[in-house]
């Protein structure tokens, strides 16, 4: 099986101002563990379920006030994790 056959089709992108609670709900509904963060049609980071756990829950942050920008892993190096060459 090739990676492209197992990949989730139609990746959703969210803005850095998207509430973390909305991101978690989207992950649950789509049965995914990460969402790419887009600003001005450019990938600026990714939010993984692990990011939410470690940067929000484990640090006792008030989740309802956090956005993607607060918990995301920044950097274009995430591009390869999101769009592998298949």
C-alpha cells in the first residue's frame, strides 16, 4: 500500500485564530490527529492532538481562551509531514 492510498483526502486548513476547542472538535469529527495552520495562503504550522495535550492541558491553561497560534508547532519544516511526496 502506498502512503497516498492511506492518506486522508481533502485536508482542512484552519487559521491561527481558530479556537483550540474548535480544532479539537474538527479532529474528532474527521478522525484525524493534526490540522495544518494557514495564514495568507501559506503554511505557518500545524496543531497536533499532542500539541493541545502538552501546551494546553498539561500546562493547566484555560483551553476556551486559546487559539491555534497559542499551541501550534511553527515552521515550514512541517510541510513534509503534511504533504508527503507520494
